[in-house]
């Protein structure tokens, strides 16, 4: 047995990062690591070009009409907070789903607890999919937004956002999509989906570093500034810059992160989103099929892996998932994520809210041999219970 | 509010519950983990181990508990998974089966280490 850790927690963050991305981050920051767009010297202009060029890449990547409405944020949670703080007003209503991450559930709870908004959550079916008509049932005249995860970080199920978007567009309700688990693995086309905003993180399937993400906004959606400060322009004015992207960006932005994100997008473009998804789905299918003979392994919503990303969540009967994770780590050098995955209502749906579960999420750099090792480890665990 | 009631309310707000164990008042969190690792001693551990359903305490059990505590007080945190395996000289799969409740809610809790509060 080798000492290499088999990393199967790519739904949390992709690891390792492609060498090309790390090299470009180092090279770019070494050569251009100055404050972008804040000075008239050549380096500042060149650094600004990198930032604006990355906005353009992201706009093309997400099917967005206007690169100036690509807003850099720290991560998807940060981007979603920009939406909630800048869009919702007292008396508003929001519709979301029980599959959401706490990046959505906690802001909504926060606003509701203060009496500012109300919200309803659409249920998913037994296979882990939200029916678009379930969303429609919850809409009210004062519904200000529908917020939906593109792919569940617990079940891996890809939600029918295009159909949800069509229904939202018919009713004039903005659709906000959380693409944390999908961007880089399955195509995201906000125009085709009638999405008003897409929140993404850079450190998962976009292969960038942690600390960079963003929000892509359709020009029809007006989002107020919710943080204020220097933008490098309009400095005589005490009012925060009203134009995009500066309206939603305050302070010096994360140049190192943007360099990595840009390099990650290039890396994906050289391989294609489809090829990456196919590779990962072959691995997760091998895992699912390999576990078919393990009597004490309980898989959730994995009978069919159609319309899934490469995530499988399971439990081994008789072993607490947290202990199973520790055993996999120490005895088998396999890194997985256990617990509630910051999505408690998805676990409530599965009946695993009390104990949690074990999530396997292979990535681009995993091999069939890695999966066979994981199957073997789970078989050993299940036999001994 | 009387002082005792006030203390009880504060403890409840913090998720603490006091229990008498081996004649001493010990605070635990809602999952049964020690609030203060210093409150642990072997007499209390024996009571808690028996409560957990362990009929016989072997030298292996004590070796695990002592390793946890020595590591924790020397390093200021619990051992990593691989350090634990190496330190006790057992696979974690064997460790899991040694204690009712397994590794986290069994061995670690009964060694008096604080609740790791991972993603739950």
C-alpha cells in the first residue's frame, strides 16, 4: 500500500490543484502583483488587464451578457450574501429548496428571524430532484427571488434549473443559481436558463485557490451595494461608486485568486467541461457499482446516476460516519467528508440529520485504482460490522 | 434570580449540563463530552466507561485513554487520525470496536477530551 492519500473530497475543494494553475499564480503574482487599476504606472494597468480579462472569460463561461457584471467575491457564500443584502427588502418573500447549503439557508434564516422576509422551501423527490412545479406552488405576489442550487453538494443531483428559470421568467421572478458544485463540471448558461444571477466559487471545479469566487449578474437585476469603500475611481465622491462592477466590490481585490481562477478556466478550456464530467462520472459509477455487493453499505439517491455530478453519499451500518471517516483516513489513507456537509435539510430529507453521512466526491485527478481502493476499504469496514 | 438558578440557566444556555459522577459535580456538553478536560480522573472514567456498557476494562482501554490525554495536554489538541493509530499501536478499525460508541463518542469522549465539534 502506498502512502499517497486518496483524496475523495473534491466537492469541498479540488485537490491537488493543476500544476499549470499554481505556476501561473506564482508567475503572475511575481510579475504583476500590484494593486490593479489603482495607478497609472504600467504594472498597475497590466494587472488591471488581467482582472478585466478574467471578467471577460467568466462572462463567456457563464453565458453572461455583460463582463462588467461579473463581480469578484471571496467565495460563493460571500457572493450569495451580496445578493441577499442587495436585493431583499422588508416584506419580501423568497422561495428556495431543502437541498440548499447553509450559504443560502442561514442568510434566509437571518433575515426571517429579524422579521424582514418570509421564505418557503420546496421539497425534493425520493431521487433528490426538485420538481419545477413545486417551486411554482410556493410563489407569491411578493416573491422577490427564487434561489436554487444547481447541483446538491450532498446528493450530487443536478436540478432542472432551465425549467425552473422558464417558470420564473414567465412570472417575472428573478432566479438566483448557486453553481458551487457545478461550475467547471457541467455547462452553466445563465442566459439560456433565464437566471438573473449565478453565484460561484473558484476553488472547486474551477481549479482556482480558496478565497476567490464571484457573482455573475444579468443586467435586468438591480442589486444594491451592501459594503462600501475604495474602488479606485470616483474618489472625490463620498457616495460609493454606483456603476458595475465597482458597485459590489469594495477594497483591493484578490489578485492572486483571480490569477488562479483565470488559469483554472484556461485549464478547463483545454480539456472541456464535458470531458471532465465524463471522467468523474465514470469514477463515481465505478464506486456505486463496486459497492453493490456490500450488504451493510447504504447509498442515498444513487440508484440512477443520470443528471448527477460525481458525489455519492452513504453510510456503513453499525459505524458512526465520523468514525468511518477516521478509519478511512488512518487505516486506508482515504480522505472523505463526513457529517452534514453544511446542508442540514438535505440530510433531514435522507433521515441522516442526527448522524450525518459519508460523502465520496472523486475529481479529475482520481483514477479507477483509487476507486477500487475505496471500494475495498468500505467492503472491509462493512464486513466487520 | 437566585445564584444557583442563574448558574444553571447560564450552563444551559452554553449547552452545559452538570452531573454528579463519583461524588463530584462534573459539567458535560449535550453530547456527553467533558466541558473541562481537567475534570477527568480515572475514578470518573471507570464510572463513565461502565455506564457506556463496557463490562470489562482492559489494559488496552487504559492505554488508549492515557494516550489521548497525554497527547492532548502536551500538544493542546487531539492527535491526528494517523498519530492516534501510531500512538496506540492499533488500527482505528480495532479502536472503533473496543469502545461502545466507537472512537469519537466512545474513546475520545471517555478520555475527557473536548467535543471536536466537526460538521454537525
